[in-house]
C-alpha cells in the first residue's frame, strides 16, 4: 500500500535538473555580492594608501619632528602639527571626562525603575535624537547662543584662577573651552545610548539576587550592574572618543583656529580636523602634503581607538546570555 | 538590644544608606536633565530663530554674495536642491553596494574569515572621521580631475558622502537578515527555490523594513554632513540648470550654514539659521520615520 503511494507520487513529481540559466544566476549573484562586500576593504585600503602616498613628501622631509613642532608657515615652508595634535587629544579627552559621568548617569537613570517607563523612554529618545542634529547646526548654535552665554562664567574663572596656566588668558570668544563643551553635547548621545543598551542586557536575576541579600539600589548598581555591563560601557566610551577626535565642523566653528600653542583652555587653538577643514581648500604644494601627514596621524589615532574599542568589547563582553 | 522591634523594619529616611541612595538618585536625575537640556535648547533655538526667517523668498531665491546687500541675503533654494542631489548620488552608490555586502555577510558567509574581516573593516570604516573621506575624495577625484576634467563637483561630494553611508547600510542589512528565522530559508529550499530566489523573494522582503530603517538613518547622517563637502563639492550660489552641472561646484545646506555662520553680516547669519531650520526639520523627520518603520518590522530584536 505504502509502496504504491510512493510510486504514484514519484510519477507525479519527477526529478528536475536545475536549468543552467538558474545556476548561472545563482553563481553570478554570489559573485556580485562578494564584490560588493569587498568594496569595504577596497575603500578602506585605498583611503590609507592614498593618504599615506600623498603625505610621503612631508614624512620624509620632517619625519617625527612634525609631531613636536608647532610651526605652520607656508611662506618659509615650515610645518609641524604639535598644536593640532595636542588640541585634538586635549579637547577629546576633556570632553570625554565630562561626558562619561553625565552619559552613564543618564543611562542608569533611564534603565532603573525610578520614574514611570513612558517618561524614561521619552528621555532616551530625546538623547538619541540629539545625535541626529548635524554638527554644523550645533556649531552655529555654539557660536551664536552657547558661547556668549558661558563667556561671563569663563571670565569669572579667569579672574579667580588666572594664575593657573590652564586658565591664564582672558576668554574673548572662540577657544578651546567652548569646543570642549560642544563636543560633550555631541558625544553624550553615543555614551548614553550604548551604556543604556548594555545596562539593559544585564539579567534581572543579578539585580534580584543583590536586592535579596540586602543591597540597596545604588550598591547594586555600583557593585553588580555596572561591573556586569562594563564591556559595553567601555566600548561606547571608546567609540565616543573616536568620534570626538574626528569631529570637525562644530569644533572648527568655535575653537578659533590658531596654530599658536597656548596652555590656556580659553585661548583659540586647533585640532587636526579643524586644520584640515580650514586649510585644505586653499593649500598647495608642500602644504597639501603636510596636511595629508596630519590627516594620516588623525586616521591612525582614530583607528587605534576604534580597534581597541572592538577588542575590549570582545574581551570583556557579557558572560550572561 | 531590641533588634527585632517593629521600628527597624519600617523605612527610615534618615538612615545614612537611605540618604546616600536618595542623593545618588537625585544626582542621576540631574544628569539626565543636563543631558536632555542641549537637545531642547538647540531644537527650540533652531525652530524659533530659524523658523522666523523662513518665507517664500528664502526658500526659493539664490543666496547673495556676502556684503553685497546688507538687508537681504537672498535665499537657500540652490542649497536645498544641492543637498538633495548629492544625497541621491550617495544613495545610488551606497545602497546597492551596502545591501549587497550585507547579503553576502548574512547569507553566504556567516562566520568565514573573509566575512569577519569585512565586518571588522566596516566597523573601522564607520569610525573613520568624515573629514578623512573628504580628504580621500579630494586626492583621488578633485586634484586628479579624473571625472571628465572637473575639479570640485557635486558628484565628488556625493561619492564622499557614499563612503560615510556604506558601513551603516552594510551593518543594518547584515543584522536585519540575521534576524530572519532559518526555518524560512529551509522552507524555501524545500520547495525547490534556488538561493537567488530564496534571497530575493523570501529573506530580503522579510527584512525590508529593518533594512530601510538603516538606510534612512544613513541618509539622514549623510544629508547633514559638512566636513566631506567643504573641499569636494565646495559651494555654489546658483541653481543647477542642466545635467552637466553636477560636474561643477555645488552648494549644500550644511556648507551654506558653515560659510554664512562665519560671515560678519547679519543677513547672512539669518540665512544660516533658516538653512538650519530646514536641515533639522528634515533630519528629525527622517529619524522619526525610521523609528516608526522599525516598530512595524516583521522580525525585530525583541
């Protein structure tokens, strides 16, 4: 009986070889998507290759001296990127130091059960929408609204602590401090949203166990929740650092663009990216090569930070799944 | 020694641990308020200040050269068109390549060495500062005049924006396709579909809404970018009149804001605020649209 049924079905549905056209479409499609995926590698390598190639003239001419000299004189053809490198590192790290407590604190506030969930969601969405505002608009806001507003406060700091080298010049408008503050605004959403995601992934069992043995809310947060989510938070912080180092427009508009090195955070300064934005359009000859050298340094810095971020997320990533 | 008295079991706000807890809660609430404050301030300034300069003339006219006319700076019409054109050029390049790359990662090589390398590479590419994309395009397209002898051009600007969109699109396509259950793939193979048919008729449609979320977010980011355009597309005050004009300098909203914000003239500054209004409204709507699409996705992360 069973055999007969089988026979009937095989008779009805005969085996069909795939037509060659179908096979060719399959193989062709695979080759196309492989080629498209390879585009990422091609673009990445050519960015490095092109920037390196364009900067070889400056690299062979100045070598590492370029990193420690703050000369930038197209007339005498002397270039050095110390001010820009210092500005890049100082602004990004200072903004990170301000943004970490704010961002992680906000992330904790909107993942803990403190206020109703609907309000927490609204705060979360608002912080994420902040990331959608283009940096040039933040720059415009910083130039016309934020900087005039904070200048009196900076002046008070200058008058009280002017003897400290970091506060030793009078704030007169564009400078490093407003740039740091606008960078805080830009990297806050990154730190907040990534910290929020990793805090949310911590299993509720851990929290319940901590509460069960009598830990208070904040003991639980500091001793259990944050350590469990530390990989994601660190990854987010490092991504934010990379973003802060490469951020161009808002910083260019508010940092004052001066290549004179100054310890004071109220004085105009430079970052690598603002130097590129400012000078690339009109540069020629060995200045282009020097700018490319600076771009190469910026790329290597952000690359190191990003690779380290990916590595640390893998290394410390959650064991609770 | 009365530890079991009823009093020790009731909440006592003056205990040091409760004071510490409550003050930390208040501090975290303060941090949340400080974090939200910039968004509210920026948005309200842009909407109120920028919105007040919006009228038909600002939307249509061409911008005047700074200092020419102290009362009126013209309009932002060409910049709106320019931003639109360059975003379209960037999409034409990056959407097919990004979706194709994502298909390869998710459907053909889930954990192969090459796929791992490409995933790593697209993360690295996503972290590269946007101005570097501009420098790169300047070096290979603008300074070599490789595109029919044109130097600064709208098409160069579009290409540099596509570099910024690519990693986001690859990543979201990859993740969206991974969320499609394997049962659907097996069912498609079971009824005799080829892999090409399976991908185009089953998994891509199933992941469509998640992919479009990523594409919209990438678009929104590209439309607001300035740094890669400053020395690839440069700026132009004129409307494009023919197709050939994409091979010449092209204005954009973001570069207009950058250029005119730093002018010493009031009229130009007002134009920069008006342009910010348009840009912010468009980008926020794109973001909210993408959030709405992600809520109707068939297979989502939850």
